[in-house]
């Protein structure tokens, strides 16, 4: 019985995780997330030393699905354009990152006309992953500086 119980526990894997979790990394990741805090960080790996850009990312919603697909949407600051990105996700072998590969499409908010589209590859270096919190360094292919984001789960 002890062996069965110990096999279901997931040990602390990420820097800010609780010591023990009853759910696997995948089970904790698969849900809808919304940005609560975002920091732009050009020269440091410390979010507190970066520029607070929460206002830019306040409309960013992200969903990881069981079928290994993902989707995110984000509106620009004046809400005149929005981006939808869809594709596939996977954990790296050591489970330290989630890699996404997809297509990003930017639209005009008023007409829904497609403005631009292109392939997108990103990595999300995980700092904390619980069923309600997802903290990451977002490594965007277009912007070498990373963005530190704290997501909360939402319905």
C-alpha cells in the first residue's frame, strides 16, 4: 500500500513548487490560464528587477488541452487587434519547460480581417506549477528578452 501511495505523489520539481503534489505535471498544466503578473526582463533572471508589463498582457489567456494542443488569445492595448495562436505542446524530457509550436494569426478587432500570420515556436520555463498557479519565463522566438508571467487558472 505504501508503494502505491508513494508512486502517486509527484515530488517538488520547480523552484517555487510545493513539496508534494498528488497530480502529475501534465494533470496540473491542462486547463485554462490567465495572466495575473508579467515582467519584461532584458538582462536579468530576476522578475523583481524587470519592468512591470502586466498592463500589456492583462488580456492574455492560454489553454493547454489533453490532446497536446494549445490555444492562446491576446488583445493589444487599445483592443484594436487580437492574436490567436494555436498548435501543439510538449514537455521537455526533464519536464523543466513546455515547448509550443504553432501558427499565430493577428486580426483586426472591428472587422475580424486577418492582418498577418506566421509560425511560432516558444518555450515556457516553469518556475511553479500547481492546479491553480503557473509561473513561467516565456521564451518568445521573436523577443530574445524573456517575460516572466504568473498565470492563475480560470474557468
